[in-house]
C-alpha cells in the first residue's frame, strides 16, 4: 500500500479527527483513510450547481429556458415594496 504524509495540519483539525475516530471506535489513521477513500470515490457528476439541479427537475414539466447560477455574493434578505401589516422587512 502507498503512504501519504500530510504536513501542516492545524491542531484543531487533528483534534476533531481524533474525536471522530474515537466515536467510530477506530484509530485516527483508519478514520483518515476512510475519509480519503470516500472523497476519492465521489464522482464529479455529483457536484452540480443549484441551477443545474433545478433545471433538471423542471425539465420534466416543460421548462426550456436555462436557469443561471448566482455566484456573485452572499444570500440577502428579500425586500418587499409593500408589507400589508406595516412591518418593515429585515
């Protein structure tokens, strides 16, 4: 089997890995191997954007226009021009 050395792992990451391994009843080394194995088996096709996922779902009901992905900043609260209760939006 091959060996892999990972340097400069932050102490808090190492501590969390050790705690996870203890909860699973295995060594930290075995836990890291399991994490790496799962990560290496994930296919790139699983990593699709929200717009792609929504388009695929709505395509079944006739959506033909593309839905673009928003990557220009963090989520924002919705604002409304008229609140029927007179409350302000956040």
